[in-house]
C-alpha cells in the first residue's frame, strides 16, 4: 500500500535503504524538524545550517580552552546528537553518529572589527565539516563596569553555537548543565564508558523513532483537514510594498517587561502570540493575514532525557481576532501540534490557500528556568546578546521568560523599513503590558 503521508513515505524509504545491501552502517532516520533543517541547508547558496548561538561574557582569561574542549567532547560522547553527521543518501536524509570531538576556536579581530563583529563573521563562515556544537572565544575591551559586574578592561566573549538540527529548547539546559559538570570535573570523551555510550546511542535511537511515530500519527486526515481550514484565511504573506527600504543588514530592538502575578508560561504565551500577530499585520500591511511560525514540542514523553531536535514548527494565522478567541484557537492547535510543518503546508495548499510555506514572521519563547547558568570552573558566564545575525523571515521575535520578559525583535532591513519595524515593535510591546523603559533600537550598519 502506498504510504499516505510525508512521514510514512520517508520511513518507508529509510527502511528500504537501511535494510538493503550496502546500507550505511549505523545510520539513523531524522525527525521532521531535522529533515526541514537539512533541506534549508541544501537550499542555502553557501550550504550553511540554521544555527542557535548563545553568547556569554567571562572575565578575561577565566576560560581554559583545552578544558572546555575536553568538556565539549565529553558531552558529545554522552549525547549522540552532538556527534552525528547529517547527510542525504540516494535521496534519503539520514544522520550517522561518529566519534566525539570538541571544537574551541580563538577568534582574532580583523582591522576595524570589534569582538562581536569577529564572532558574527565566524558564524557566517561556518563549515559543514565539524561537530554540531562549537565554541568561539573572542576578547572584548570594555570601558566601564557592565551588567555582569566586570570592571573596565578586557573580557572574553564565548559563543556557544549549535546546529539547530541537533538541539531544541530542552537541549540547551542539558548542554549548560552538562558542560558545567564536565568542566568542573575535568572530564573528556574518554571518561564515558563504552557501555554508557552504547546506552546513550540506544536511547537516542528510541527517542528519534518515538518522535517519528508521533509525527506519523499526527498526520491523519482529520488533522490535515483541521490545518487546511485553520489556514484558509491567510492573505498577503509578504511585507508591505508601499515602503521600499534602502537599507541592508539586520535591525534589532529590545525591551524588558515585568511579569504579573498570573504570568505563568501557559498564560504568557497566548498573550504573546496575540501581540506578535498584531506586529505581523503592521509589518505586512493593512488587510494582510500572514503566517507566524513558532517552535513547539520537546522529547516524546516516553523518551529518556537525551539531547536532540524534537520539536515542530506550528503555523499560526496572524488575523485580527480577539485575544480570547486566539487563545482558544491556540489550545486547539496544541492538540494537533505534532502534525509536521511540511504536512501542514501541503494541506493548506491543496485546500487553495495562497501560501508557499514561507513564514511571515517567527516567534521563539525560552523559559530561562529550564536552563541552568553556564559555570566554567569558578566563573559564571553572564549571558549577553550579539546583534546583526541574518533573520530567516521578514522579522523574528524572541522572548526570554525569567524574572521578567526580555522581548527582542530582529528584522531584515532590505525587506522591512526601520520605521515600520519600530512601529510593529511598539505595537508588540505595548500589547504585552507596562514598559520598564523605552525600547533600545539598534539598526545594524549597512552592508
């Protein structure tokens, strides 16, 4: 019988390939999210993956690169996702775990560059050869005491960077906790016993198959009909063309917003989604109903606490509905949040929706309570933000949920004029509650 959905078809091709003669030894299937990240990398002219960077400031000289390299190798020995190489064999995406390795690189400034410029350049030059987790260290001069309490002078900026195909939000907490422990104890890849490494590989294989089974179940006709109806009203999924931006690069803005007494994660997210929908309509113009995308999910409930990419991109129509109606629809969406994004796109297009699958905006939401701080020996990294990275949609909003909401927005200045983006950001943050300070807007330099 012909498989009836994308996940079933992929699994049939994977089994045919791996069960036959000449199969790639040790090859595992990829989850739906990994499959999309791999496709995006193949479509990128430079073959670059989607990266997830975290930046930390440390006192100058407090990070031992060799000890950090060993700790990263130890983490890769424990978690197969951090030593897996993704490839396409006879048209079938696969991941093949290899030997663990740690990558720590000291980044030197070029003339006229700041430490942050040098880190962004290094990320843009990411090579396909190498582990999914890499560290880049640059020295930055500071003129005054900063938010981390570091006095003026030099400090080290450490970029912890992951290929998104190897991680999700839950993974970030496992990484910072695992690195802290391995660095403290001086552990390296050889300190992981062979039986423990084998158990980790078996747990990762089981988690990947559990995720694919959930995606296959969520691709049933009723779910596809739901998503086709849900996205039937989208219109004008491209930025408004009344303003042509002469700029290039990435613009950014940020604001901190206090959390009320009822500001639990389940309460905060639908409010945030409604505010982002309003911002999306501002970016894309009057009468538009663009599609927002946000990651949702995590390891399957029956899976071991293993690191990997177990998420889905959920599509959300940014219509002008009322907040209560949007929240109710969001809860209905979560009942079908495992339906793979590519299945949702196909279902919407078959039903006549004018949508290529390109998102009009992105929203990411991280609960900082799930991510322990990064401690390297006696030094604790102060998380900082490095602006200017390219965005994968006309605009992207990232929210860090901790003692307050840190709301950050980045936009493609070649597609969205600064004044329109700033108007959208004001509308976004104004809908979220009282402001603690005016927004800090940082357009990136042209070029």
